[in-house]
């Protein structure tokens, strides 16, 4: 009798255990479904706000019409009917026009044909023609249709924009909902950085980045933020970090970088452009848009900031948002300043902002495609010709410290996978098979020649091997004493808690191996095998 009761109790316990296991499994599945639903909801929200951003930009409230016009002009075989005079800038006047007999609107830029401006305009036209040949979706450069030079003036036909970033932000976003402002702001930051990363890949300095020179244009899937006004563009040699330009080169105060306005021992302005000068201007623009003003009271205070070594870097108020992004772009020392490409990749790897980047990239418009684009050789050769007579390249502290003592070319980090055949690149970098080709680092150790990562312990790209090859971090020997204790479990560690990872160091790349991942409790039944973040953390063997 006792044995029978005991067996019944065991069977009952087994039934309860199975019921509990089923309950837990159902609850876990509900949590997974809820997480997926939240992800889809967030993506839909971001996509909806991106569409709303275009609708707001196209609002008639953002249109500026100075006067109505009625005349025709033929440019490269196409007749345009000019209908409105809409804006006047430093380089000329902007008219709204329509292609004759077609319902297609364009912008016509008109400038006086004076000897002093011809070189600038020819430079702009050449740049627009060349970049148009680069095959990339949602091109970050305003589309060029044609040009005409006459005694009366210079006419350039191009894509019509809805409005510039400054007009859009001031008229709409400053009065919006707090959450909307944050997302709108991040969308603007991401696509402005994308446009600048495009230029960085071409080794081009725009030279006059400001809110008025970034415009919102309608695209097939929504909108795109594009760059305009290229009369000030400069081509920089890939082996140099800085370029000395004419003393009278056009620029906009506050957006011109400290290295451009710094004075020498004779009290003359250096007029040097750095490859990260555009990144500085973007930082100033973001500060202006999101903080509602500039960090300096007037021109005197800004020039003092640029020339006084004791004046500290800009500190962004906490309440402004995007604090780290803006502060890294506003480093006075250009060698410590974050580039647009580096900042964009940091945002992509960020645990919070990365979700916005992913949603925009998958559902709306590509984000980091400009970092991996293929540029035709004929375009690179054409861009080399944009280098202006009398403008000469200068080195920088970071460049001189990373150059090999032998004085030869640097080893191309892409090795045999490099697809660049242009003379400018080949003159600066050695490749496998070249007599002077050596692996990076020489005899100086694994971290020799690396630049310190500006993000330090807050870097989100510690799993990116290409980033780690170029930059050192606080737990690297090249960066100083280790700030983390080595984890005693090393590559076998299964603890992916952020606090643990901040405190203890682990072998580089260990998290990519299956033995360094936690085992997914759902195994082959897992429904999240398409989630990259999930697959990085869990194995499904």
C-alpha cells in the first residue's frame, strides 16, 4: 500500500514538473514574441518618423519665395522655365525652375561670371560631374544636371531640395514632442555623418560645412540628406593630414576649425585645413541645433579659444543630448578629434543608438554603405586633378608618429584584398608583392603605430578587428597601464554582463567563437536566428 502511494506521489510530482516546465516554456515564448513585437514597433516608429521628417521638410511653411519669375534658359540641350527666385547665398542666387513640357522641378544656381569666381565654379562643376559617376543609392551629393557659362553669368541646373537642415529644425522640431526631437535629431546626425564619411572616403574636404549647406531631398523610399555648394572643396593627399590654403579662402566663422584660424608667431592665420576639419564643422552644427546656440559669445572669444593653448575643449551640457558625439567632434586637437566615419561606426555599435541605425538601414535608407563603396579609378584620377596650385600638404603629429622610420610607404591595411589601383593610393601604400611591403607594426610590437581610440573605455567597437588594428584602447599595452583585471576564465568566460566586461579583460575576438557564447536555452527551436545581436551572444549547437 505504501509503495502504491509513493508511486502515485512520484507520478503526481512528475506531472506537476512537466506542467511547470510547459508553463515556463510558454512564458519564455511569450517574452520572445513580446521582444520581437517591441522591435517591430520601434522599427515602425522610426520609419514613420523618417517619413514624417520628409513631410515636415516639404511643408509650404519652409518655402522661401523672394519673387515670382517668368523666363526660359537652355542648359546642355534641356530647356528650363524659371518660375521663382527662392534664395540668395554667398556664391549666387537660387531659382526654382521646371523642365519645359514636363512636370519635373529643379533648382538653377546663377552666379556672375567674374574672373575671381571662375576657378571656384569650375572646381564645383568638375566635382559634381565626377561624384555623379559613383554608383551608390541615395547619393549624399546633390544631383547635377548640367551647366552653362555665358558673359552674363554661370548657370548650374541641379536637384531641387525641400529645404536646408537649419530651416527644417528651427521651424518644426524646436516645438515638437521631446521623444520626437531625440529621434529626429539622431536621424539628422546619422545622415549628416554619412554624407561627410562619403567625402572622407574620397579624401575630399568640403571646407564650408554648415546647416545651410546640408539639404533634405525626397528619394524613392523617403528622403536623403545631401551636401551642396562645392566651390570650396579641396583634394588632400592620402599621405598627409593637413593642407595649407590661400589666405583669402572663403569660410564661415565658428564653423571654420581651430587649425584654420590658428595664428603663427607673426600673428598671421595659418589657413590650414585638416582631413577632420569638416568633422569639426559638423560638431559645431550639432551643438547649434541641439543646444540652441554656439559655445562662444562672439568672434573674439572664438579666436581666443582657437589660439590659447590653456583654453579647454568644449563641454556640451548634459541636457542637450548626444553629449559624447558632439564633444568628440569638437576636440581642438585634430589628431584627437573623431572623424565622421569613426563616429558613424561608433553609433552603429552603440547599444541604444545602434538600434536606430539598424532600423534606418534595413527599413529606410542605407547608413554605412559609403564606408565600403567602390570608387571607379577614373573618378579617383579626376579628383586628384582638383588639387589647386599653390596649396601644399603638411604633416601632423599623429602622422609623423605613425610613419615608419625607414621612410618607405605604409603597408595597406587591406593587403591583397585592396581594390584601389589609382596612382595616389599606390604612391602612399605598399601591397603584397611590392619590395617595400611590410606588415603593420614592424618590430615595435603588436600595438606599435596605433592611434589612441578617442572613445577609450566607452568604445563600442571592441569586436571590430579592423578598428582594433588601427586604434589602441585602455586595456592595450600601447595605451598605458591596463585598467581592467584579466578574467580568470579568459576565452572560456560565459559572463556577458556589462559590469563584468567593464571590470575584467578577455582575449580579443573570444566572444566571436562558439565556446565563448552562452548556450541558447531554446536550441534548435529558437525563433531569433535572424537576430544578429542574439546570434553574437548565444550558440545553438
